[in-house]
């Protein structure tokens, strides 16, 4: 048997040609990348696409959707961004001002209004929005007790509204704002002019709730409560969701001696606007009239929580505590009210007197704090009851200083 055996293949000496080619190619590529790093990075890395930004128009549409859903704060944010992107579109300003007024941001509303009137001074809607902003700012200043500054803003409102009327004599809302800015200054000599504005407003648009509101306000300042009552009711027929109309109706019920009806109307205002500090303050005032100090305290607490800068609400809270002999808490609230008011007037003298009384009832050593308050009261009001109380407070402090207090 013949076996053919082939001689074994000798081991290779060194790498294969294919491996050498791969290594050589890799080195070449590496050198190219090192020498051309930036070009390679641009070629290999995907281009970063910037996140698309919304246009001013899109933001305005989103603002309107938010407003329709009751998200006014969100809507304001969208409009503010829209104004930033397109500061020449006056419509954005007008809509933003309306929302700012609704949300109690009157200072910012005035700022936007003044920008808008410079941007488009021949647009009656711009001046109408400005009038609304000035009225809201006047109300804010009145709430904190600065009536002089409030009257200046009311005058600005009347002036802005008159400019709107000059451009468009058929602008019923502007006529209503002219009536409001005029009547709210509290000058009897201007009442007739205010009524003329209001008459024209309701004549042009009988179903305009703003026109009805300021017609009612004019009648209220004139003491014509029954006529004011009718105007508030007509306004509510047009817009039952307007809390100002409910509040005005409530105060007119009070003016005609119907406290229970006033309480119901304040409740209606709270039902349509649960965060309305003015409605809670009004309800606190009604409960004080009824002698229900505990409920007055509850409502005044809610009013001051919603708006800590409402001077009269702080005063009513202090009064509720005072009548429950809680002088320590009464002092805290009344001090806030008096600080905001700054000085005693015929309208707020009761709070100054009550703070003085709370001081001395809490501790006769507080007479140094109480006496200046009583002195202010004596020079500020003609109310006999308050004057008598202030004089008694001064007499008690004199006795205490002589060591003869009972």
C-alpha cells in the first residue's frame, strides 16, 4: 500500500497582505481626520435645528383660547410675549389691557395703555382701553385710601374717554367711562356732565352693561337709589356674570334699607367671582350692620386675604375684632387701615377713633398712641357719635395721666 504524504506547509512569516492594506488605510484615514477635523465634524454631525418660535399672531390666538377657558393669567402672559415680538400691533395692547384690568393689574394696564396711545393716537378703541385702565387704577388707589391720587386717575379716565368720543361719537362704552371718570371724582359740580355722558351711552346701546353700570353710579352719587337700582338690574339682564353690577345693586339695596337683599346680592357677586375682595368686604359691612360680628369677621378676613391692600376691609376686620372685645387683634388690623389711609377724613374717621379706643382699652399706657388719633378725629368729622367717642377717649387719657382713671 502506497501512502502519498504531502510535506507540511511551513508557518507564514509576518502579516498577510490584506491586513497590511487595512492597517495602512486606517492610518491614512486617521491622519486625514486629524488634519481636517472641522470639515469632518460638519460632515458627520447633524445640523442642530433651532426649536421653531411662535409668531406674535400665534401667541395672540393662544391668548384668546386661554381667555375663553377662563385662564386669564395665562392669556396675559401670551399677550405680553406677543407685544414683545410685535410691539407695533395695537390690537395686542388693547386686548392685554382688558385682561389686566379684569385681573386687577391696573398699574401694568396703565403702562400698556400709555404705550398704546402713543402708538395709535387716532384709534378710539385705544383711548377707550386707556380710560378703563385709568378707572381701574383709580379704584385701586381708592382702596388703599389715597383718594387724591385716585381722583387724578379718574380725571385721566374722563379725559381719555373724551378723546375716544371725539374720534367716534357713537362709542357707547367710551361715553360710559367718561361718565364714570367724571362722577367718581365726587365733585357735585360735575354730576350734571356725568349724567349727560351716561344718558348718551345708554341711548346708543341700551344693552351695554358698562353703560348701565355707570348710569347707575351717577344716580347713586345723586342719592337717586331707586333709579340706580333699576339701572343695575337692566345691566344684569344684559350680563349676569358682571360682579360689579351685583355689588352696585347690593349697596343700593343697603341704601334703601334692605340689608337682607344686599347680602343676597353680595352673595351673587361672589358666586360669579369667588375671588372678589370687594364683595366679601361688602358682606362684612352688612353683617356689622346686623350685629353679627362673627360673620363680619369671617368675611373681612377673606376680603383682606384676597386683597391685603384694601384699607376699608382692614378697618372692618378691626371693627369686628373690636366689637368682640379682642383688642389685640383689633389693633393689628386697624393699624394697617390707618397706615394706608394716612390721615383722618370724614369717611374714615371711625377707624381712627376705633384704633384709639382699642389702644386704651387694651392698656391705658397706650394713651400716647391714642391721643394723636383722637385729635385727628376731632378735626376731620362732624359725626356726633364719633366726636363724642373721641372726646371721651381724650378725657380718659387725661384722667389716666393724673392718676384719677376709674
